[in-house]
């Protein structure tokens, strides 16, 4: 393998605006470096636990773009 899979596949990133473990600026930078489609949620570090429906909606939207929904 010469490069990671995300390098040539679409990526999504959920920025958690209330995260106290990873700064919001770093999250945004990582998303930009991944060239990810970015959503920002008012959520803690564990967004899938603090706002599960919002995270599920992002996943469903991503899946729908590839006909997997």
C-alpha cells in the first residue's frame, strides 16, 4: 500500500465545538487536510454519545450520496 485509503476517497469530519480534549482549531485543520466534507455540531468530545441523532444524520447523508441509503 503506497497511500492511505482516505487520500483518494471522499471523507467526512464532524467537528465537536464543545470538545475539551481536542481543540476546535485542530479539528478544523485535520478536516481541511483530509479535504473532508465538514459538519460542526455543538457537542462534546464524544459527539456520538452527546448528540447521537445529529451524528447519525451526518452518516446517513454521507451514505445517501453513494446510494447506500
